[in-house]
């Protein structure tokens, strides 16, 4: 018995193959050296984008860590102020 083919997978594979062929054609129509230089340019742009995104993620992590430190400082001040108020007691 043959397992039934998955029509969704077949369509996905056909669409992906079509996009691959379009990509191949777009580079095949260019002279070889220009196609390679264009590919290098695109990869360099993607590397810069990746670097920028990594920098942004590090910046976010540093801001969250800074927020944690600030929150802890506020909590300590609040606890010190509360403990100072309770130790002095009510004035009668």
C-alpha cells in the first residue's frame, strides 16, 4: 500500500521550487562576476543588519539590568525609611 500524498506539502514544495528557480534565474542573467559581487553585497548588508540587531538586543538587556538595579535601590531606600519611621515611634 502506498501512503497517500499530502497535497499541502506538494503545493508548498512546488511553490518553493518556483521561488528557487526565480532566484537562480535572477543571478543567471547577470555576468558571473557581477552575480558574485551582488551576492557578496547582499550578504554584507545582512551581516550589518544582524550586527545592528545584536547590538539592539544587548542594549535592551543592559537597560533591563539597569532597571533592576534602580528598583533594588528604591526598595532599599523605602525599607530604610520605613524602618527609621518605626524605630522613632509615635511622638506623644
